[in-house]
């Protein structure tokens, strides 16, 4: 086994540039970056493997700040091993996973148990959010921001005891959390009112097209606005997750560099790809919370991504069994698997001329590293961990059950043909995925963060 790779003839996309170049990886890090090929006589290490990347893009590894890998407690839907395998096949080298597993990760002890699981199973690098509740402020205050990516706060109902609706608890969280606060913002009272109205009209047979009316624009905006007001009042770092409406964009700004922003925003692949017209054909397969909304919302989110009002692209990867997703509206769970297909989906927008490839790298690789202050990842830089992805922009393939790697075995992209293909993925200098084959002999690393306990 080798720790040395010479990746040459690549189109390196990094820090808003695109150059023909090469990268030398040794002992898990990027040792040299060459404009063109390495000079003659360069002292490569013994047993260096040469990888010809001709006509391929070389990206930093994608960092997904929003996933649900379902372990522990829900492993029939997905687990750390299967979903991290799908992640690296899709070019995702690091992820941050949510706390609404079973038991909910609302104590530091439970959180560390998840880290132990990941150290044994995850092919990608990992971090885990601590979950907020109405009564765990003591746990939150003890969290180490150098070792934990953030705090997840549900302002809409979720699995277990994780809806935080006590005003005093919210004030305590925003004033005392040492962690960045990632928020699921939907106003529960509005959702319940809307659901009651549709139940009165349709009984148990509510059409899926009502989902964006039940989990409405108003529910999203009112809740997001509340979170922003709390963050401003207490000078907290707030990250609005899975934005779904044009109206919420009024709460964000693009007048500061990302490193100076204290209020940031995320958009997920499904809110860029689908709109409410797709419910007719895809039904509950695209039922997410927050709901996929109108084409106008989708286009506004895309524009905000391009003009830097929205800071990162994520997936909210959330697998459920196909038989669960086939249930009627009320009993069908929200969420779907996306992490294997997020990068090629964004490359699809590039190939349509809708987004530069440099902007894809900025929003999926650089900006998550900047926003979360991740140590030595997210860029192709000397001395950084060698988390790297090769993408062939001209190798079409169609998503089907034979190539879907999620434990749940289905994808909302089933039948979609993507023009790009991830061919190689390195995690910490280890070639974990190559031309459809995996080397799972090494596991990913726990992410660390350049933080202190002061805001």
C-alpha cells in the first residue's frame, strides 16, 4: 500500500481559478502543487502511484454540512458505513451529521459514542452536531467548539424530544452556546394550523401537492426571522439550514466576506433541482421538510447562491425505506437520500451554463471549511489534508437500482442521466474510491475546528 500519488494533467479548480496542473500527495497531505507537470528530477517518494487526470477536473473534497446517516437506532434506513460509502463515491470527503438519531445526541456522552462508531466505520471524515432541547443548556455550555461542528436547533417538530419551543430555553441557547447554532426553522403553530385545515378538507387523503402549503412560506419565514432576531440580540453565530423560500433571503446579506459573517445560509440540492410541479410525477418521493416550493422560490435560491447571499450547498441527506416513502401523505416520512449525487447534480447545472465550476467548488468545498472553521481542509493547498476528487465531465451515466449505493436502495434521481462522473476520491491521501471500486482499509478522521470558546 502506498501513501504517495502523483495526480497529473488535471484541470485543477481551486480558489476561483482553473489551471492545468498536477498535485503530489504523500503521507496524507498535499506536498506539492505544480502549474503543469512536475519538473524533471522531482524527488517523488518510493512507490508513488501516477494517476493521469487528463480532461478531468480535480476538486477539493466536498464537505457536506448537513446529513442524517441514521446510526444509531435507525440502521435499516442507513448507517455510517453505507452512507459514507455513498458519500465518497459522490466526491464527498467530509460530512457533519445530525443529532436526531436514537437516542437523540443531546448529551456529550451520547455524542462521543457516535464519534466512536464513525472512527470504526466511516470512509469519509466526520463531525456530529450536538442536539439542543428545552433543558440541556448545561451540556451545550460544556461543548468544545474545537471538536464539535455545531449545535442543531429544531424550531419545527422532529424525532424525539428535540423541538425547542420554550422562550427561556431559546434565550439561554443563543446567549450561552459556545457552538455555531444550525437551525431548522419552521414555525410549529402555523404548520399545525395549516395541517388541521387540510385534514378538515381531505381527511386522511391529503394530496402531496398540499405539502408546501402546510409547511408554508409563512411558517419558514416567521421561524427564520425569530432565529435571526435571537442571534442578533445575543451576538450568536447562526446558520439557517435548508432555506426553501425567496422570502427568507431578506434575512441574509452578501455585503461581508464569509469569514466575517455571523448569520449564514445553506441551500440543499433538492430545493435547487425540484419545484412544486414535480410532486405530480414524483409524489411523496420528494417530500422534505422544509417543503419543496414554487419555481419562483427555486430560482430565487439559485440566484442567491450565485450572488453570495447563500453561502453553502448541502444535501440534508436523509434516507428512508422505499416502503415508508410510498405511504400516504400524513404517514409518509420526510426526507430522501442525496449524498451520492450532489456533486454530479451541481455539475449538471454547470453543463447547462447556469453556474461556473469555480462557484460549485466555492459553495461545496471552500465555504463549508470557512464557515465552520475546519482545520486544513476544503482547499487544494500545500500542507492541507489530501481530500481530493477527480470528476470526468464527459462520462454520462443513468441512476438506477444497480448503481445506487444508499442502504435504502432508492434515489429521487432514479432514471436521471448525469453527464459527469466521479472517478477517484482521496480521503486524507488514501484512494478510497477509484473507477467504481472501494478500498475501505482505512477510515476517515474526526474533523477539528479552529475555534476558541469565545464568540
